């Protein structure tokens, strides 16, 4: 005899939310029902370990019936007694619904933004009412003599329970679909949802397939919808190269099947998860376009797909890595669409990041050619971590590479290789930033270092200037920009002071002539061949960075350079003689302007008046030929 009962008030509220606002994607209902079926089989399998008579061919079945307008999801798992059905579905004792609704009331947030646990049967089961006007559940407890029970409800406030005829253990859920949800009776729609969300459930998900024979008769066969091949759960030795390539092609956004390295990770203890990560070979065209590039790893919980963009699992500077993380105990929000802010995520992210960086270090040490190729594709992105991930900054410094003054064009060296090659007299790591190797290699600021045999790192990525604001040391050696700040050498101070006195007239002339653009005029031993160069104050923005900001239409205040002179260059002596003779001479002003414009060109900056510079150079050439 059927027994009719009322849902608790909180359950009616939850059903209303579930139907109208809780889930933003209706396809989720099938994921939830399949996940519940898999959980039920897990429990039955566990029980069968001590009761062998309960072992059977575990499976989940999905049966669409277009004529009746029903969709049935069934399993041969643990099943429930009538009391368990009422506890799990008819009340709020197990689902945490009361706490969820209380939080919703107190915070006034949208339902989809309220985090709450979903591990019990109840809440996931209610998602069926998103598509069904009526739900019927028939279940029988595995290994129990308790009779089967039929639970049914239209989701409007009441449900009924009554004895059922089912003899096999397990649960069958029949959904009477709403007319607007008839698409969920199409086999292609069901197959697509299973492939997306439940492809790696370890039990076969079966759906009958009808084939029309030549005599117009029909043959019904069972079709398995899921692959069941969660290769991240297998040992690396058990996975073939073809399986890796196929899986990489399936989950990556890069196209093709070629990858650089597959990385397995298994963690046990407080946080249990497994991961399979891939280092790609080539960067996609959209790597630097965050608005169209997917970022983050795919997240599964017990083989059930949750999201393909879980950004909390990997830092942004490793966004080129693609892969899967499968957690056994990660709490999710009530809709499984927004992850709960949980410390487990941070632990997984820490483990994933550490594993990737250690594998990159191993690749650098054992396969330099492959690492060089990788860094050429993704080095710009990897460098970001030095400025954003202070925990792993030292590990990242071991991985970054640069061209240098003493290396062949196109050949990159690590910081470790640079330090090991430093002469004993060299105390700092020297570098220069710029647009490309050709421009920085011809900088006058390199002349002293080239003469001394010191190497200088060429930092030509747009991001390098930004990174160097936080990369102060490596192996207890300070970084020093060759075109920034003071540069002192033992025994040079007296020499420079004498030069300042000797050429005082020229210095005074330059200060007045370039008062608007030069903050200081001084002598330096930085130069050996060139007569002058422009230097930036130690904490000021470099010319290279200024140009980048202006290219992005950013308003950058004009910074005054330091105009450094070479006291041993004959041109400086000649100009000083001219200044002492007549500081107001138009020819002296012309010479000075050409000299300053040459310094701008040497640092890669645009000229304020290119036409005037060209005219002045032409006049000087004509006078020289006369």
C-alpha cells in the first residue's frame, strides 16, 4: 500500500532552487545520476570483498524511451531499504540542506555562488527535477531480505513510497521528462554528455542501440558509452605511447598528438589525488591571449568530470601545461560547478607545481636540446613566476636562460652556467635589457665589460625588465645592469675627478644645453671606444621598459637620463676646447646635438627630431670633405 508523505519545507525550497536557479547547465543532471550510480556500485563492491556471493557484473544502464517520454538510469549497486530512501531523499538529515538554505538566507547570495558539500545521495539526486516533471525510484538493498521499494514524486511538495516487485539488488531511476527536455531522449545527446562528464567511470555505462535490418526488423544491442580508460590511474609502464598521444590530443588545446613529456603524479595522505600532466612541444597562437586561451587543468573527482578550467590547480606562469587531476576527497560546492575554497586545492597546486619544476630541471640536465626547444617556446611565460611565485623563485632561476655577449647568437645559457664561467675578479652578474640582441650588443655601455673579459646577459624579452625588479640575487651574487646607476672601479675615482676639472667648460655647456632631458653630466670609465652614452638612475624605469609602456599607450612621465662622457676620447677634448673658446657657438651646439642624438640611437630610443639629425650629419659630412 502506498504511503504519502510531505517533503520538509527546506526540501521544497531546495527543489524550487534546483529547478529554477541552482544549476546553470541542465546536462549536469545526468552526470549526477551516473556519479551516484557509480558510488552505489563502489559500496557494493566493497561489501562483496567479505561476501563473495554478492559479486556480479557491475554496470550502469541508461534507457531512453521516446514513446513514453522517459529516461531511466539504473545500477546494480548497493541499493536502499525503505528507511534509507526516506532518510536520504525525503528528509534533510543527510543532505545538509538546512545549513545550505540558512547560509543562502543569511548572505542573500545567488544559489550558484553558495559553497556546500555534495557527497550524499540527496542533493545530486534532486537535480533530476531540472528536466523531469515526475521521478520514480525503485531500489532493493544488496545482501538484505528487505523488500524493494518504489519512491515517486513530482517535486511539488509530496512523495510516496510503496512496495515494489524488483528482485535484483540496485537502483532504477525513471525520469518523466518535461516536453522542453525531450532532447535528453536522443542517443547522440546522451552519448555526448557521458563522453564529456563520465567517460572515465570505471564501470561500463550501457545504452541499448537499435539497428534496422534489411528486412526492416530491428535488432537491439548494448552499446558501451564510456571508454573506462582513465590512464592517469595506471602505472606509466602500463600506458603505451599511442595511448598517451591519443589522450593528449583529447585534452589539449594545441592540436595534434605531439607532446614533449608526460608527467605522472600520485599523492597519498591528507590529500589523495592522481595527476597526468603534459609539457607541450609548441606554443599555440593564443598562448598570450588570455581572453581566448583556456587555462588550468581538468578536474575529476573519482573519475567524474568536474571542470576543464580549474585555475586553482596550477599557477598562471605554468598555464601552458595541460592535464588531469583526479581527487578522491576534494569537497565541491552544491552544484559541482564552482569549487569550494578549500585548503586541499592549495596543497594540490603546491604538489603539481613542485613536480613540474623538478621535471623541467631534470629535462634541462639530461636533454639540453629538448629543453632549449621548450624554453624557446615557453620561456617568456615561465619567467613570470620569478616575480609572482616567491616560494619557487630560486627553482625558477635555475630554469631561465638568456643569450649573452660572449655566447654565439641564438645560443642560450643558464644563470648557473654564467656564474661558473665568471672570472675570479668579477663579483656581480651583469645584464642589459633591450628589444633584440643586435641593439643591445652594440650598446656603448658594454665596452668596459668586453675589455675586461666579463660576460653580460642579454635580456631581450619584453617581460625581462619587469622581472628584474624582483630578481636581486642568484647564488649570493647581485644582479647589476650595465646601463643603470653608478659604476665604480678601484683607482678610477681620482681619474674621474681630474677629468671633471679638466673639462669643466664642456660639462657646464652640456648641462645648460640639455637641461630639459639630462639630469646629470658626469665622466665614467664605463666607456672605452665611444665618446658618450646615456645611463638611467638605479631605481628609474629603463628606456626599454618606457618604450614598451608607450607602445601600449600608457602615459609615462619623461625621465631625465645621466649623460656619461668618456674622458679619454679625443672628441671630448676637442669639444671642450670649443666650449672654452666660445660656449655660444652655433657649431658647438650642432656638434652637441648630434652627439646626444647618437647616444639616443645607441640605447634604442627614438630621436626627438630625426629630420634635424639627418640635416646636421649631412652638414658635418660636407664640412669634413672640404
